[in-house]
C-alpha cells in the first residue's frame, strides 16, 4: 500500500466564495466521500498535494490526515483550470479496512520484444484492468515483462500475475500486448496470394470460352 500522506484541515466554508479564498491562500478545497454517502469537506496545501501526488494512480490508496484523524482513500478526481492548469478541487473516495472494493489497476509493459527485433510490430492496447479485493491486497500497478514475446505471440489478461486475494473482473481474454508482422509484409503476402489465385486465362490475356449453347440458341431463332 502507498505511504503517501496528505495533511488536511476541516473546511467549514464549503461555498464557492470560500473555495476562491482558499486558492488565493495556496490551498486546495477537497471532499472525502465515504461509503455511507457522507461527504467530508477539507482543504490542503496546494504545493504539498502537487508534489506528493506525482506518480499515483486511481488504484493508489493514500492517507489523509484531517486534524489528527486519518482516512484511507483514492484520489478519484482532480479538477483543473483548463487555461493555466491550476488545481481547483480534488475528490477523494474513502475505503474501509476489511471491506472488499473494486478498483482499476494500471498495466505497464516493459522490455524490447524478440519479435520486434525480428521485424515485427508491438501493440499494447490495454492500459488498465478491473479487480476486486481488500484494500490491503490492492496492487498499485501491474508491470508486464514482454521481452520474450515473439512474432505472432500475445499476452492476455489471464496471463497477468495479480497476486493472492485479488479477483479479476476484466475479461480474461483481452489482449495486453502482442507482436505481429509489419504491415508491408502482410500486404506482400496478400498480393502473392491474389496473384496465385488468378486463372490461366486471365494471366494469358485470353477471354474465357463462350457457352457452347449460345450458337444453338441463335440457330433456333433463325
């Protein structure tokens, strides 16, 4: 589990005017949402949040220390000013120890596949999977070594090592990474197959023979 800790204060004024005042003071208004539906309004130092939040993902459980009381939570949403990138508001979702949760875990592939060195192309279409587990068992990310992947080989979700106590929710047949032939090679193969399928008449430039019944039909009209 992550050791990221945010120091925060209870926020009495949850209105827009209060939020603007906090931002001018270098703080960020935030809300911690719980399972019961209750919401705790807090604020935290903007610079501390920016520095501590680097590298965390949706599946990273952080600790929020609110006036001496701790909460374990996810960073669910970060709202920013589209003009200057300033963080305007943060939403946290609290988790409970011993209570099963569902979360999305990021998937990162690394390594230079054998198939790529042989001229193939790497595709890694999947960037996260969904799992179900206790908060203590939740992986922050999954690192997948693809160095041994050869041409026409692939790694699926079912091949991932997600750890004990973690149940997979995503489709196990989804492709995490695959190496395939380069497009040029595929097109060349298709052209060769098309050429082989041509008829001898088409290759010699001759027209196919007409139906023998056609002259008979003309004689009958005469």
